[in-house]
């Protein structure tokens, strides 16, 4: 039977990232990281700063495999993954500011929109 190499860390990072991003303001954070390219840059930033853990599984087990709770706890406690994610969010957002402005319009104060000026 064919064995497949799985990176256990990726699923943990993605789950934690989603959870942490929910605590940030919609604009610009959630909007910026909704862009798949910017989100992948952030995930790569995080993964490059933590040790990745791998496992080999049979092809049939691959679909059923999920990150165990013990692995989650050990990674979170020893690596301070939340801190790394928050650092990455700020760093990637600053580095990708031009792309963010291209994909996300600036928020506009509704009282300054022309349609409100003329009643």
C-alpha cells in the first residue's frame, strides 16, 4: 500500500490563524487575508518560523486523519504559535500594503459620500 507524507503543522496553523483573524477588525485585516495569495504568504511566514511535524499514513487513512489534540497542545505551548501568527499578520500586512490597497477599497465615512451632500 502506498504511504503518504502529511504535514501535521499546516492544519493546526490554518485553524489557529482563522480563529485569531476573527478577533481582528474586518477592515483591513479580515479583508486582506481573505485574498488567497496574501493568506498563503502569511501561512508560509508562520510555517518558516516553527518546526513542522510530519507523519506517514496509508493512502486510505489520509482522508480520515486529523491533527490530534495532544499535538495541538504541545505545539501551542512550546512554540507560542499565537504570538508568531500575530507577528506574521502585522508583518505580512505591512509588506503587502500595495496589494491590499489594490484588492480592498478604503473605508469611506458615509457622511462624506456625495449622495448625502445633496439630501
